[in-house]
């Protein structure tokens, strides 16, 4: 199992859904900068993180709708990491389970170096991968 261990000024944990996404941004001292539910679209997301784009990492759990966010981050030169859904036990086994709590936990485990990584397929390889499934 590989974990994300790089340090940044800001850590953005996202609980991603089809229509809405809960975003939590922490600074390097673990203070919550933003904790907000926003519509799932690129313009809203980029406007929200604009002041922090210089040194931020964006992390989401691997699920069916992460492709667009990975592609957006690649175009904007924002570090993107994909969390391995089966190994994110601190989220799945928590007593309090909702989108707000999950987004904060993702940001905190990224900051702490315990974010389990899944392979984020590059956009040019995804069609072949999807065919093989």
C-alpha cells in the first residue's frame, strides 16, 4: 500500500457526488480554511480554490465520477490524488458518517501522510481500460 506523503500549504479533501460535492480545505497547521457544499462543476470549484492554487493538493476517493475532476486539475496544473476506497478505513469505520465529516477526514489524512493511493488513470488510457472492464 502506498500513501501520499508530500507536504503542501493547503490540503483539499472532497466528498464527490454527481450533483454536489463537499469541499474541505486545511492549511499546513490543520486549520479549516473552507468547509463548504458546492455544486459539482469546474467553474465553481476553481473559483473556490483560486486563492490557494499556488500550493494545494486535491484528493478524492475512487468512485465512478472522478474523471472530470482529475482532468480539470491536470489542465490547471493542480496536484490531484485518488484515494483507494477499500483502504480508507478511517472514513468507512467512523461513527459519524456524512459528506461534511468525510471531506474533512480526507483532508486530514492527506495532511498526516495516511492517504492510501489508487492509480489515477491518465485520460488517454481510460477508453482502453473501460473497454477491458
